C-alpha cells in the first residue's frame, strides 16, 4: 500500500530561516518556501514574474545547497526541518 501525502494547505517556512539554514539567496528562499506549500515550479515562476527556466536554475542551486536531488526530497526536508513563522512565534 502506498500513501501519498501532499503539503497542500501547509504554511510556508520562513524565508529568513531558509536563508540562514541553507545559505539560500532571497529568490531561492522564496521558491523553496513556495515548493514546501505544494506550489508547482510553473506556478511559482508566474507568481514571481520569472521565466520557468530561471526558476529551474534557482531550483538546481537549492538542490546543491540542501544536498537534495528531487523536489519531493527537498519538500520533505523543508517540511520536517523548519518551523513555520507562526509556529516559531507561538513558542515562547
């Protein structure tokens, strides 16, 4: 039996946390955070007014910096490793 779990409705990890933990640029952090919420790379490219090829290049850099090789692995890493901004704010 295979269970498929998507992060649909997941909250986006903090861009600052992504930048600090993985040494991502601002653009890479925006893309990684949006991927963690279940957005597709095409959706993200459109939302941030960049070409799909530019988004793919950023994704390749994100893979290198996070030690991942596939989007599914990246999303799993981000969802497990980083608290969301809301969770961070509620922990006192």
